[in-house]
C-alpha cells in the first residue's frame, strides 16, 4: 500500500 | 478598513469555484501588499497557496493587516449572484465579523450588495521555501485537464515521469493501463499552446489522481499550467492569473510503506 505524508512534514510551520 | 475592487469579477467567481471543494474554509490574509490565502485540505495532503497582488486590483486599500475567515461554499453562494461582467468590490471594517461584496453591472444600472459572515479560523502558516525543481513543465491548462480527467477514469494514481523524451503520465486499474506522453513542443506560435519542459534531472513521482483532477478546476483561470517536480517532494501545480497573481496547489507524493 502507498501512503501520503502530511504537508506539515514537508514545510515547516512559520 | 479594507477595500478591494476588481473589474473582472468573473476572475473571483472562477477562483472560488476552483477552491471550494478542496478547502472548506481558510483565512483571506489581507495587507497593504495584497490578499493571500494558505489552506490545506481536510486530510492535509495538499495545500493551496493563493497570492493576489495589490496592484492587480483596480483599487486596493488595506489600513490594517487582517485575517478574514472565509467559508468557501458560502462565499461561492454569494458570488453566484454576481454577473460574469460585473465589477466586484470587497469591503470590511477593521476587526469586522462580515465581508461586504458589492456587485456592479458593466453599465452601472444594477448594484447589489451582500454581507458574508466571517469565521474565526485558527490556521498555521507553513513556510514554503523557494527552490529549484528537477523538472518544470509548462503546458496548456486544457491539456493538463484532459490528461488527468482521462486517467481518472482508468486508475486512482498516476506516475508522472519527466525525462529528456518528454513528460509521461501513466496509470493502471481494473480496465487496463494508460500512458500519455507529451513532448517538448515549441512549434505552436502562441506561447499558451506550447509544451515547454525544463529538465535539470529525470524525475518520477506518483500522485493521487483525485487531487490532480480537482486542481484542474482552476483551468478557466489561466491558459497555461506549470508543473514542478522534485524527488520526494510535493508537486506544484501553478496557474498564473494574469497580472493579478497566482494560485499554486501542492500535493504530497505517494510513498511505498
């Protein structure tokens, strides 16, 4: 199965 | 106070139609430089980043930075009441709990106004770094729309591979498999009909077609779409909205567990 990471794991919170 | 006037009200209508299914709600962040929105879908695998420049509007005034919490289905209901040729003015007092939308017909003989209730939305802003991508592809937005729509009828995910041969979209499902390849093609005279592949290194990533198909709802906003790809990073699907600004969609790639 293929999953997807959350956007917050790619871009840091300001 | 905040006031922004746009002669081509249809742009605002198209913009909200493009966003409303992907993001339920989000903050319009207004400042003296323009209007911005950053919002994620409910599953947080994709993100919408909208930036409209102050000088893209016929008139723009913002005395104080504000975050106006918008429910997009509700904003869409109001914008459906605007004519395609209408000029739209957005207005809000400082710290207002409503946004006023005024619609003026092109010959000024019909003026209407609607107040949209604003929401209080806690949103975390993500810092998206400017970066170089392995592949950047510009293509007609109608071509992108057709490819993702066609492939959605065959499979759930698409492998997008960019090589010096071109950009290939591949999927498979119960009915079989499908591959669509676009080659670098600058033959058409009109730039918006060209396919331009700027490749630093070959890259291949898999994405959920459902989201890519949803991004194509922005097609009426721009004749050209730009896809940016780098290994292990979200794809960027970007539509330039004339001189007004741009809307960018980010989608996380599928990863093998």
